[in-house]
């Protein structure tokens, strides 16, 4: 049982690492990440929130967490909003052959 739990945790970490890499690669391709780190961001938040986010994202530093979180927000698509916005745009009498 412990072996299965360890394997599941390792698998989750690998998936998170791959997902994080894709997000950062997309942000880099969009010109949002580069060599220059020229802005400092500070604020006060709960340490429990930071630790939970690091654990969920499988990152260890505050900088990694901020870079990943901001990249996710910056490259997030608006598919949900666009989909909901299209509600009612297809005529009710169209034959969808379903």
C-alpha cells in the first residue's frame, strides 16, 4: 500500500512538473518571461496559503510560485467566457444530425 501511495505521489509530481514547464514555456514564448527580472512584488498573505500553493504546484521557492501563478493568469484563455457568450447564437431550428 505504501508503495502505491509513493508511486501515486511521484506520478502527481511528474504531471505537475510537466504542466508547470508547459505554462512557463508558453509564457516565455509570449515574451512574458525572459532573462531580465526587473520588478519586485511584495505583499502579505497567509503562510498557510503559500505552503498549500507550493505543495499543490510542486514548487519550493516563493519566486517559483509567483512566476508560475502569474504566468498561468497571464496566458489563461477565455474559453469558458466565450462559450457562455455564444449561448443562443445557434438557431434552434438548425439540424445538428444528432
